[in-house]
C-alpha cells in the first residue's frame, strides 16, 4: 500500500482507495496524493472535488487504476 501512495505522490498518478471514516463509513475514492507523513496523507479527492486529509490507519486498501484517463 505504501508503495502505491508514494507512486501517486512522486509520479502524480491517481490511485483508488477504500477508506473507513472515524464514524465507520466505508467509501471508495479516487485520489491524487500531494503529501505524506507518518500518520496521514493529504490528497485531492475526486469524489469530494477538494483536497482532503486521510489517516493512514483508516486506509483499508489502495489499488492502481487500471486504465488512467482524466478524472473529473
């Protein structure tokens, strides 16, 4: 998972993740990572159309997007 997050950051490639919020809501999102630290990532979320902060411990999975196209 960390490898894909770093690849998104370094190569500016969107990835797809499954995330569980602190209120236990599960969502599937396409994101573009803009910053990573020890406990969180900051990423542009295509679902919410804004930059968001995600707790790394709440990321359930990260997947490469098979066929990249401009997301909008």
